[in-house]
């Protein structure tokens, strides 16, 4: 005896297909509405629940350029916002001492603008509003636009914690040695012909002395200097000096 299989009614099949099509269109629409990471960050700022911190090192610290989006808190002052970024440090008098552990020469300082308006250094208690843009940039009083010479210190693989930087206002006749000594990060030998100690922060009590199988390598604009004459090399506006700890 042959068993007959009854096929579903054609109208039922059409109904099921229509339902599946509607579900597929709805799921696709949801995915298309999801913003990209960049657009989401922009939306967060414009939503009024966040603010943006922009760091601009300009010609003084060209490597210090970034933009951060932070959550807004009603009690935040400008100092609170900068400290919560995790990259800005203050001294006991409430002045900015470093950004990303970057120390500046005493003639330079970090300045702040809130939505394009300059904020005096004694008014960092000003409140931050949702949607604000806080700009942090380097200034040299009375020397607008003047170039600097930058010192970048790296312990490399031998001492990863030994990393620091310093910006020195350029003056005609400035030599590599001048930048090293003025930084407060490098201690020279008695005759100023060799590097004795190096530290990442001028407030650190003890510096690091290279071990017998280690050497401090000096470079200017990426080019290694002669060990005996490199310290006497005159610098040009905008030149950067690299001091890196390497194995012999």
C-alpha cells in the first residue's frame, strides 16, 4: 500500500516566506543604523554628555598631538578634567608640570583654552560644561612662533621605564651639550665630555648610570653623532636630539 504525503497549502508557504523576508529586512536595517567607532565618538561629544580634550604640542612638541573624549561630570573643573585624562600632572601650586611625562624648559609652559577662550593659569578651577572642547598647547611668552630643540630620552629594551623628553627654546649657537645640561635630565662628567647620569624626570633624586656593557647613543634628527665630537654639534631651529641606552 503506497502512503501519500500531503504537501502544505501553497498559501501557507507564501505566508511563511513573507514573514521570513520581513524579519530579514528588519535585521538588516538595525545593522545599518549602527554608527562606526569614529562617528560614535563624535556623537558622544555632540550629545552633551561628554567633552573633548585636545593636546597640541605645535612646533614645540610635534609628537604631542591627540584628541580624547571623556565622560562629563557636573562637578568637573578644568583641572579635574585634565587630571582625569591620565596624561597631565600638576605641581603643588596647581600648575601643569608635564604632559605624557614631557618636561618643558622654564621659558615654556602648557596653556589651556576652553572652547577657544584662553584660561589663565590661576583659573583652572573654572567649571567644564558638557560638550566643551579643552585645548592644551605649548606657549613661549614673548617668543610666539619661535622654534625649539627637543630632547627625547629612551632606555630602550634595557630600561623601559627610562623615558622622558624636554623642549629647549632655540638660540643661535645652541649645541647638543647645551640642551642636555639645561634639561635637568642629564648629568655630565666634570669635564663636560661624557654623559654620567640620566633620568626620566628632573624631580627624580637618582639618575641611571650606564653599566659596563651599555652605552648612551646620541642622534640628531635620526643621525648618530660621533662620540668624541657629537656634544659640540651646533643645532638648527627645530632639530631634535635623541639619547638612547643601547647594548655595546
